[in-house]
């Protein structure tokens, strides 16, 4: 089985990504959707500074979507995909 995340993610985080992918397979989502959702999850983790969401204090989801809108100029469909991930 091909495991693309084993090179860049270690420990418990890797197990969480496998859990996300397993859940998506049960829901019969396409492999491309799995890859894009895992991309957005990694991007969000990097955006918040690799901290646990409870340590941040303010809602980081809205800040993340504002960042996508203002700085990355992404379309509404892309924002929806990031929000769903």
C-alpha cells in the first residue's frame, strides 16, 4: 500500500491522517478528494503554527478562511472545500 504521508509526518499525526483517509473511504469519497482534504488539513495546521486548536484562544477557522480570501485570492468553491476538510 502506498503511504505518501509517511515521509513528511511522523508519530500520532500520521495515525490521524490514516484515520481521516479510512473514514473517507468508508464514505466512498474519491482518492483525489482524500488527497485534497489531507492537503487542506496540513495547510491549516501550518497556518496556526503547529499548535493545538485549544491553545489559540480565538476561532482560527475564520482567520484561516480570511487568509485564503485576502492573501491567496482563492475562489469560493476552494474556501468551501477547505472549510469541509
